[in-house]
C-alpha cells in the first residue's frame, strides 16, 4: 500500500487503487487502520471486498505532500528494498539485513555520515540514498562519500523521485554509481546486487 500511495503522489495523481488480493484478513485490517490513521494525508477511502481493492485519494495540501515526498518515501522504499533483497537472498542463498537511517560515527561519537538504507548481502555492503527534493544536484557528494567507504562505483544507488529516466541514466554515467527513478528503482537495485553475485 505504501508503494501504491507514493507512486500515485509521484505521478501527481490524487486518486489511488491498491489491490489486496493475497492478503489475509489481519493484513487487510492493518492496511485499513493505516489509512484511517493518516487523516490529513489520505482523504476518503473505500474498501471493496468484491473487487478486493482499497481506493481513495491523497490530500493536496503542501504539508501533506511534503510528508509523502519525504518521510513517507523513505518508509515505502525501505519496505520495498526488504522485499527485493529477500527474494535475491533466496535466489543466491545469501544472508541479508536491511537497516534504515544508519549513522556512521567516530569512536568519540562524532557523526561522519548518515545513510538512508544500508544493505548487508552476504558479506557485501550496499547503500541506497533517497532524494525527494526537486533541486538536488550534488552528485559529487555521494561520489566522494562512496569512495571513502569503498562503495563507488558498484555498491551505491541514489533514488531521485523528480528525475526523468533519461536524466537518471545521464547522471549515472557521470556520477559512476547507480541512479534510479522510482520506476527504475527495483531494476537497478537487482542489477547492483546481482552484478556481484554473477560477476
């Protein structure tokens, strides 16, 4: 449901419909409870047991959109990352762990960096950074950070919800790390991890 909501917002659509097929009754109740708790962000919604879907609309106030475009995107992409990495771990017979908002600090507790999502896949570390601001341009920052931790060029993925696909591909070419839109996120995450497994 989180990904359905975010995709609707990123495409500037106010209406959404999420399929609930394959969800048990407890999972459906949790989804409906989540929508109920998101007053001010989610407007009216309707559960259709015949079609097994839930539909509704996203509020358009600036604060609601800011929430969806920031914190909400991190939550949605973290959950999506967990699902994708779990499938890959099964495919490649690897252990894995996915953590969000990971702070890297010195022994004295001084913060060096904070990563949106960190993936341990077997013994290999990957980083996913999420950008939701329309004016992001600082690709060199992540190049430098990636070099510092040894994850450039093949183990860092930057996701930017405002980019067009061709812009992401061009940024990726010059930045020397993976850059994805929301639509290409899954494909590039799989490509990043699979390259190590199959290389």
